[in-house]
C-alpha cells in the first residue's frame, strides 16, 4: 500500500549528481561581454533589416550636366544572335 509508505531517500551513491556550473569573476565578466556583443549584433541587424524592409529604395536622380546614356550601335546580326565583327585594317 503506497498511501502509508514513508518517503525514503535513496542512498547518496544511487542519486545522480546535480548539474552545476561555476564561474569566477573573470568568467562571469567574459560571459557578460559575449552576451552584450551578441545582443548588440542582433539589434544592429534588426535595425538594418527593418529599414530595408520598411523603407522603399530612393530613386536615382540624374546629375545635372551629365549626358544621357546613348543606345548601343545597331548592326547586322548573324543567325546565332551575335553581331558580325567588323574587320579592322591596321593603320599605316
């Protein structure tokens, strides 16, 4: 009958040891520095991602006085879709 049994602890050899982490002051300081750097990196990455997603890219404005782009010269096109190369004569 389990209702009237006393709570008996098993002997010390049968119990598993509790898991413990012990840090000195230098270890604690190093852990704080590493956590701070990780949180700072996540914050900066979040700010960058938020600005990239929420703000549309700025339109490119033409610089005053700059020439507009010229179209490529058109020439005869071969069957494979490439332009024929023009033969250049060497200059005398």
